[in-house]
C-alpha cells in the first residue's frame, strides 16, 4: 500500500484507499453466491467491532473485554428504532439510517461512561469493569423483558432490496453492500483518527502516561475519546449484524464471543486495521471450515456433537499460541517481517552503510542544557511536540 501513490499522504491517502477498497469489496459480491454474501456481511459487521477494539487496545493501551456488550447495545438500539419506524410507516433506507443513528448514539453514550471509568482505572481493574458489562447483558434483557423480550430478543421487519435494484441483486447481496458501506465509513474514520494527532496522543498515553502528561497531553480526555470511538464502531457493527440477521438477542453477545473478539484482534495484530480484517474473517470462516471438515468425516454422531462448537475454540487457542510464538506482531506482520533495510546489505562479506558526514576532529563546546535528558524508553519533548493539546 505504501508504494502506491507515494505523493498522497495523511488523511487524503486514507480516504482514497478506503474508498477504493470499499468499491472493490462491493464489486466482489458479484462473484459470490448468496450464502457467501451473507458471510461477507457478517465479516463486515465484525470488522467494525474489531477495528474499534484494535484502536482501543493497540493504539491507546486500554484493555476492554466488553466489546460484545457494546455491539449488543447497538443491535438493540437499531432494532427498537427500526420497529418504531415501521409502526410509523417508514420503511427502506430511511428506516435503516434512523436505526443506525440510534445504534451509534446508544453505544457512544455507553462507551463515554466506560471512558470516564477508564480515566481513573487501568489494567485488571478496567478489564473487570468491562467484563461486568458483558456479563450483565442477559440480566438486563431479562429485567426489561417487556421492551427487550428477554432471552428471545427482538425481531425486526424484513428489509428487502430497493425497487431500483430488485432485478440486479439478491437480498443477501444487498445486505453485503450495506454492511460493506458501513464498515468502509467506520474503518476509514478510525484509520484517519489513528494516523492523525489523536493517534499520536493515544500512543503517547499508551507508552508512558506520565511523560505524556508532562508534555501537555490530557490523558483522561484521550482515554475517553478512545473508548467512545471504539464504542461507536462496535455499535455500528451491532446494527449491521441486526440488519443482516433481522434479529438481536442476548445469546448472540456472550462472554465467549467478547473474548473471541479480543483473540481475533491479537491474532490479526494489535493496532493494525488489516489485522482486524484478518481476525474478523477468522471468526466467521474458521468455524464454518471446521464444521464442513467434521461433517465430511465418518464420525459417530456422539463425537460429532461434542466437536460441534468446541473444536473451533480449541483451534483458536492453538492458533493463538502458534502465532504469538512465531509472529508476535500478529498475522498482519508476516509481510513486514520479510523486509530488510537496504543500508545493511552485505557485499563480499562486509556491510555497506550510506555515506555519513565527516565527524568533527575536535569536540565542539556547547552550553550545558539545564533540562535533564529523558530516561530511556520515554519520548523527548521534541518528539512529543505534536502531541501537545492545541
């Protein structure tokens, strides 16, 4: 990617590549059958959640185990709004946009509250708060069963293909289009935020919060912003998943699923948008591939029943161990690991280095700097100048 359009940098580059990849993904739906398009829509919904999670963990260093709860908040917000719009006689794209907006608002509010806690907690204490949230999802659905319908969840009205596209695509392809468009907008926004000043501030807080504060970075505000952005992405993913499956229930957003999202982000590569895409594809395709392989084997019914659902967890665990031992940077670092800097190429057994300016023959006397040098591993004031709050 970095070799294409080298003159284009910064946010314009992110917008261009995000638009191109989104268009290519939409074009690729014409090559897939309806079931594969449904899988692609599911991958796009998970991609929103994992992209927000990799921004939160990989960029700002805040551990969250409650991403599934934020997806559930977005899914319920979308379902309630879509049903209300249906009762009011609003259908089609306006109903979807209203539901998506409600999902983003609900999840953003919940993420803002979590961000306030993150500004005061860290490490296992913060993880415990987010873990409590995802565990409480079934209880909340049961307490407010009159609105959320308890364990059965909510059903939404059928969202068909717009009349203009009815003769061109099937409903599964339309769902994939919508999911890809939403994921493209959400992920492009996250990538732009990570590559700008906000991303620099988040990395400063992640590496050394004390040094970041000394250089003018408001760490509390950065943490709240990171949690809010991650929650918006998760809420959008929950809304898209509800749109594709036409239902939302607490059983779909369990603790196991929330931990699986974290595993997917680590497998793909923390802090990498491409790694989030790889992890999202693994969540959908790996259980499907293992199920197909198990069904093709002549196994007894009892053995097949025990392997169903458990084999994928075992494979995910083994894959996580192997990837962390072989490629600590995740699967997204495979291509980067093969590159070697040109300055260290060896010719005839001797290493060549680029020409350097001649060193002065005598030391130059300079005035002593009254400010002490920063400890090793901490960013200097010059390096963190871009991280100062405007």
